């Protein structure tokens, strides 16, 4: 397929490279052009604007940090929407608000373009290794047509609905559950340390109860206090905590634990942890325990 890809951060670079390795023709754009040109050896063509990426593409995938970054790319004279052809599809892989997802579906619909939401679970190493978990929502025909793209970047794809925002709701609630797990590790490890018990031994003891790579990975990172460099920055985790509460408000679904997560992430931000990995949230529990 002829594909555009916008957003070549630590996640996007691995995703775009795997699309190239799968045999797709990929044109890329990044605000820092050097990141786009770095993929030339893998067969990518660098474009000068989001609109240029979109021209002639069957679909354009975006992987950006937040709502503001995605809006900046989509709108405007040289934006993605201006360059995307009729019947071509914007596939948003970013973790964004459900409100923006609905806005984008409406905007592309007015222009005769398609829109799919396909946020992903996984850290940069998973993106590079084609082990992302992809969550898709949007028109069934488009979801089926572009399934090979999801196979190229991930190990599992789940279609959760026919409206794009539904995939974003799944992603935000999934990140809420990961944040809750990090909070639980932080509190448990703080108690273990005060009791003179090595957190690594605690992790070994509970590994049979929670046989999950997510538990094993974050449990090790937090036990090792390996928070820099960040696989997923705490400031982005804070953004997602805010967005899941916005979604909860839209759906009239109380999420009191999510409110606590947001407050603790805010405490971590106030302590200067915004650029550390979001697993450094565990330091809040440690400070509260006097460690």
C-alpha cells in the first residue's frame, strides 16, 4: 500500500520502519526533518509538510504526543486534511481525547475522507520489535482494508467498535489500569523496603500470581529504579490521566481511582519528574512512606 506516516518519535520511528519492512511504500514527515531522512536507508521518502505526505496516499498514519500536536498537523493550508484525497483515510495512532477523535471523524467526513482510530499499547522497544497491541475503531470496511498495516506494526489487533472515539476510550482506560498497577507497585515496594525486604524478592514471590509481561516489566523497572531514559514520559502519563477522567465525565462513569492517579502524577510533576519514565510515579509512595 502507499502510506504516509507523520510523527517519528521513539514510537513512530519503529512503527514506520516496520511498515517499510512489510513492503509498503511509505512517505514520512517529522517536524525535525533529520528524523525523516534517517529512514531513507530503509526506503522511506521524506516530505516537507503533512499535506505533501498525504498526496497520493491511500492512508496516512499519525503518531503524535497529544491533542495539540495532532491538531497542528491536521489543520491549516499545509495540513494533513488539506492534502488527503477523497476516500483516503487518516489513521490516528496517537493517544488523544475522545472529544478530538470525534472532531476529526466529523472533519474528515465533511471532506469526503475516512478516519480510523488505532491507538497502540507498548513501549518503544515493542514498537521496534513489532510487538505492539493495536486497538482499532471506525467504519468496518476501512478497518478490514487496512488490517495489513496493523499486522505490520503489532502482534495483536482488536477492533472494538465502529466509532473512532471508542478506540481512544479503550486506550485511555488501559493506560489508567497500567498507572494503577504502577501505583500498587510503588506502595507495596515502599512497605517492603521499610520492612527490610528486597523489592526484587517480593517481585519474585508474586510472579506466579500476576503472570503478565506488563507486571514483570514494570515490576523490574520500579525495583531497579530505572526511570531514565523514559520509555514513556511521566508528563504524558499525566496527560492521559486527565483525558481518562474527561472520558469518564462524558460517560457519567465515576472513576475515583483514576482521580487519585491524576493527583499522584501531579505530585510527581511538582517534584520535577515530568521527563522521567512514568513508572517513577512509585517515588510518590516512597516519599509518603518517609523513604
